[in-house]
C-alpha cells in the first residue's frame, strides 16, 4: 500500500513536469512523446530512480534541444547573472528589477556628479548668492586754511545698494525709491532688474536722513553701507585751489589731487554673508580689513582774502568788458600763497554749475607773453651791468628797426630823451630795447635763466606750466628787442609774482606753495629758497623806479594813500593763430607790492582779451586796500 502511494505521488509529479514542459514546447507531438517517455519510465523503475530520472528530464526540457526545436536559448551577460542569482523569479519581475536598477544607477551617477565633480562650483554659486563684498571708504582728511577754517571735509553719508536676486517686485520698489531719493523710477527699475549680479549701487553717499527714509520702506533686497561724502563749506570761494573729489573719494583737481595720497587714507575690505532678510550671518564675515583714515592738511590760503580777491577780480573784469582774468597774492618772504583764482570760478560743491575751463588756476597752469611787466627784468639787468642808473638818460626815437621789423611804443610820440626811470614810467618799448641792448643781450638772457623763468616754480599745484624762450644762440637782434619788453617769451603770472617777490625780498627767490603743515602729525612743510646774488644797490634802485611808475607813470591807480606801492603795468599784445598779433586787443596786468611796510604781500592782477589800452591797477588797489585793513599793515616810512 505504501508503495502504491509512493508511485502515485511519482506519477503526479511526472504529470506536473509534463505540464511545465508543455508550456515551453514548440510542438504538440513533442510534448506527447516527452509525456509518454516519462510515464513509461516511471512504471518500471524504483521510486528513487524515477525521481532522479524525472529531475534529469526536467533539466533537459528546461534547456531545450537544438534538434528538437523546442525551449528558449541560454542567456549570457547580465541576464545570465540575474537568472543564476534569482532562478525562481519570473521574467516580468526581472524586467521590472532591471528598470529599477537602471533608474537607481542614473540617480547614483547624478549624485556623484553633484557631490564630487561639480560640488565646488555649486558651493561657490550658493555662497555668491548670499555673499556681499565691497571696499569700505576711509574718512578723507580735512583741508584747513591758514586760520583753521574748514575748506573741505568729509561728512557722514549712507550708500544704498541692492541685491537684484532678492528683489521680488522691481517696478514697485523702483517707484518707492524714486519717491524718496528723487529721479526716475525707470532708472531704479533697470538697476533692480540687473541680471547675473548680487550687487548694484542704488544711491552712493546719500544723505543719512534720506537713507533712513528708504530703510523704513522695508524693501526686499535693499541694503545700506555707512559712508562719507566730501563737502566744501565755502562753495566756489577758493574752489579752483581746493579742487574736488569724485564719488569714489579720489582727488580730481587742485589740492585734492595734489595731496590725494595724504588725504585719502587706505580703503578697507569687507566680505561677508547675509541671511534671507539681509542680516549678517553670525561668523559669516570672511574678511574684514578696517579702513585707515586720511590725514588733515593746513594750507596757506586765507579764505577771507580769497573771497576779497575773487570779488574784486570778478567786478573789475566786468568793468573791463571781458570775461577772463587771474589774480595771485603771495608772501614774498615765505612763498605762501594767500589767494589765487582765475575766471570763470569753479564750485566744487556743485560741479554741474561749473563752466568748462574753470577747474584750474590759469595764472599757474597757463603761460603767456607777459608784456611790460617783464621790463623790470630788463631794467634790473641794466642796473646790475651799470650801463645806466635810474637817472641816466638816452635818446629814444619814435621807432627803431631790426631784421626788417619795426619797434615802437604803444602810443604814438615823437623822439624823446628819457632817463631809465622815465622809460619805465612811460613803459617805452623803444627805450627799454635800446637800454637792454646797451647792457648786452647775453647778460639779459643769463638773468632770465638766473631767475628760472624757463622752469616751473615748483608750486604744489597740479599742472603748473613753465616758461619758454629761445636759446641765446638762436637770438637775432629783433629777438633781444622783443624779449626786453615781454614779447617772444612765455611765462606764467606766478613766475612774475615770484620775480617781483625777489625784488621786494632783497633778491631771494622763494618757492610758491600752499601746504603749511599736517596738524595730526605736527609735521611742518619745508620749502626751498635761493639767494640769487642780486646787487643790493641795484635792488634798491629797482624798487625806487617801480615806486615812480605808481606815483608818476602808468600805475597811478594802484596807489594807496599812506603807503609806498611799487609795481609795473602791462599791455601785452596777443599772438594771433594766423601769425603776428591781434589788433586792438590785449592781455593787461599789474604786478606790485607795498614797499617799506609790515607786509610782504605781492599781488598780480591780469585780464585777458581786453579791447583798447586799459589797466587792472584799480583791481590791485581794491585787493591791497582790503589787505591793509585785514592784516593791519603799517608803513615803515617816517614822516
């Protein structure tokens, strides 16, 4: 009975195997033959043999036969590996597993790409989106005049900037900004919508109260930096000398440029991370280098005298019916410049109102033919050579000729005998030409070089011009004549001021300058001076003759009652671009000083493109009368 149950089980197993085979067989007859062989074998074999035979047939049926044409080809590669690892998993499940594995592989490779290959790049991008970096502006040094009055200073301001990445509504925020800061909303909108950046300036160096008003708006992506702004309390007064700075705090003209390295200090650096609301992230400052403030300077300018000079020049030039003029007031003993200006004036507090050509003192930066003020150089040469004294005379014809050129005085006259003093009083071109020729043009040329007329003075002001004259070996006779009365040579008004200062200061040439000291360090500026070795008797005679020009000659309007004003007028022809000289238009001037007084001030006043022969002596008088009152100048002449 047991044997029959066993054989029954074997038969059922054989039928199951046959059913499995039938699902993969390629023909019905093949399946029937396989079933018959299995059933036949099972009847005549022991149970153990039948089981072994059945398993063997199962394996063969699974593999199939090339000759029989039934079954599936054996798989290789990944498929074979999966079959070997999971023999009991169905084909559909295996396909799903393969798809899942492929997707997982893509995600894994992407993860490797992000975390390994481009991790640094993406990290940098993320950091950039929340990092702000900029230079912090140092406080620029203050400029003081000689009396401690502030000429230029830096005041608190706020720079407003935006991170366009964080701006949610550019149009609305632009309108809000325009309502507080002024300007067009469209301009702000363009800034707020700037692509590919995390930093744009909205308003640099804004007033603190306006910046606070913007802060109260609570706009997304708008931030603030404590800053400073340059201010000029005196407006246009002294503006050309002081100069101005751009928005970055860099000196552009004048003393702001000349002493930029001292005044500017050293910018700092700030690099830090900010959170979502723009607040600094604790520990997010990556670099912070504090700014080093600039140093203050004290200069020789006297802002009160500067105002006096500017007003007198502007009014005087207007009376002369022209538009351009210059003036300088300098201490003959020290070289300190008390005032300097040229029309038109410049207002560093409002550069938009300043005219082209107003940015510099042309009396320093532009050379010109000085005309008759240069006759003092010729006269000093004559006195030093001893060929004529102040009262020695010579005949001066109405005109003279040299090298096919004629020389005459500015006004028609007959031939006359003049002393050297009278030659200066009447400003005779003919007389000074003949007297200089008699003293020898070579000595005259040497004096031009001795007083450094062909070199810049060394003034601490940007753009100084130097003088120019032909080398002596190129001089013709007419060259000597022309240069003796200030034609054929170019100098600056500042060079003429220094020469007249040497006459007033017993032959010592000083270096004109503005800088006096650096108050914070206590450093006092030192400037060179040079004794050019002029004969003291010749200098005394020179001062006496310049006094006569004011009392008896062309400079009468310059005189100040109770003082000995010395000086020389000038009516210089203007070279024409077409060659020769312009007709009936002149550059006029006067350079002088108060002799034998408590003052060492030398003053030059010039006006350009003046029609007809007129003088600036009245302007000189206005300036120096004010100086007498302001500085309590007293005369040393005993009555």
